[in-house]
């Protein structure tokens, strides 16, 4: 079985009509399962499945080796596109993949684009022979493949785009991850640097499209690589821990998924981990993840400070602040921008300062870019700031 299946792949949820049509096909063919797969080099990636896939160890995302050989055999006539009983034909009786999947009867056809290029396969399989199967069943299978047409091509294009993004991000992870720059966090009354935040910097294009940092992390989440990408960035960022002065902290960003996926174990044996601050990003709700909440408590027990990033946007609401009781509340740059001209922003900032006092925390204003903004946040009672006015991100420590 190890030689039959490849690594699991991330697949796209199909249109419900495609799944329903595969189920109609399976019933019409009197088969146990109908499978739609698309090529990724020599692997057939199962995209859609109807019927009892577990009997064949198949599910969306399963990858199968050796199907290219079957596809080529069907195209050149050396392998039958249908068999009511594989034990009765030496070509099918000796096919390794059919034996590994324990297939006794099957029908298959290639999925082709308008240019005639194969981009996948449509298969129906059964555990027991189907002696009533006739050539017209194979014709119905080909008719179904043709009828799927545009739906499959759309799915193919989405799959190819996702596959390209996955490969690009995977290569970046293997190469050591994004560049890291460090932006100072400053005490506003003295101008002294009390901490630095590690920020990831990526190439400005991904798969031919303009990409900023947020785009890279969103795409990584889309293709199932968000935890790996965040962790490789964190590993790279903490390399400067030995260079920090005793009174300076290092802040790194992590989503609840990454925190729950082993961040505690990683930082536990890290020298100087008590000088770390974990900034919880806003794209997920920590309160909805009991495993993340447990991990956050463990981090606190290790002496690691917890910050809520981008407060005022995303999931960084009051309930999360009250239940997490972070050491640091970071006022999002969207709320800092123009705070000197907006009484509502100043009132919100003052409210966060009061909340921070009640939970024994501190507020840091992000995105401070003008002297007027700095003066306004100081007037609101905020003692710490971060932004281009106070210090630009740089590859070395300030």
C-alpha cells in the first residue's frame, strides 16, 4: 500500500452538482465508488468521491501512484478501459494498482480539455465482479465525463492555481522562510526601546501576482501551510534572542492554530524564552479553540508575555480581551491613524487604557507616523508606541 499511495494533498471543495452527478454515475454503473482525480505530475489526486471510498482507502486528497500507466494504456489500447472481472484478463489480473486497491471490476476514462490534453481520470470501481457490465456502460462513463465539462475545467484551473501556490510556499519554507526585520517598540516619555517586533518580509510577487505579507499568510492558510510558514518565520526571528539586552523583549506573531500546534514545546527549551512576547494575530478566534487557550495558559506559565495584536479589528474584541487577559493590548494602526483628529478614536484608546489597568496590562499603539498622532495617544494615556515615526523595521536590532 505504501507504494500505491503518495502524500496527502490539499483539495478544493467541489460544486455539489459534481458530487451528485458522480453518485448518479456510480448507481447507473452499479459500482461501489466513483472517483474523479486530477494529475499532479505522476500522481492522481482524488478531488471528488461518491460512494464508499473507505473500502478502497480513498478520500478527497488521497494521491495514487501508477495511474498514469493505466491512463496511457487505455489511450494506446494496451489496457482495457473497462473490466467486469479483472481476474479474467491477464492485463488486469496482473495490474498492481488494481490488486492493491482490491478492485474486482472497474470502468475508467480520461478527462480531457478542449485541446485533447488529459488532466485527470474518472473511475468507477467495485469490490466484486460485475458480470452484467457491457460496453454501453463504458459509453455512459465517457458521456458523463463530457457532460461535466466546464465544471471540471473550472475545478482544474482552481486546483492548478492552488497547487502552484502550495509549491511556491513549500519551496520558501524549505529555503528557510521569509526575511525577518525588527521594528522597535518605544516608551513614549523617554524614547527608549523596550522591545522589538519581528516582522516577516516576502517577495512582492507570488505565482505572477502582486503579494503583500498578509496575502502570503492568507494563501498559506488556503493551501494548508499556515502553521509551517508561521513556525519557520518564528524560528528565524528568535535567532536574535542572545543579542537582546536584559531589559529588551522580542515579539513574534502567531495564530491560534500555530500556538496550539506545538509552539509551547518549541519555546520551552529555547534559551531566553522569558524575554519572548507572543502576539496573537486576529485572523482566528482564540476563544473558539480550547486547545489554543490551553497552550496560551502554558505560555504564560513559562513567563512568556501574551499580546493581542490589531485590537479593534478581526476577532480582537472585548470578550477576547477579558477572557485572555493579555499582558499587552496593541491598538491597531487603523485606529491610530488620524487619532489626533477624531474624538471617537481617542475615546476608544482611553477605554483600552482603562481596561488594561484593570487586567494589569499595557497598551501599545501601532502605526504611529506623525508627531500629532504620538501626542494624541500620549494624551489618551498610552505609554508605548510603534511606527515609522518611532523607528522603521530593519534587518538588524536597534
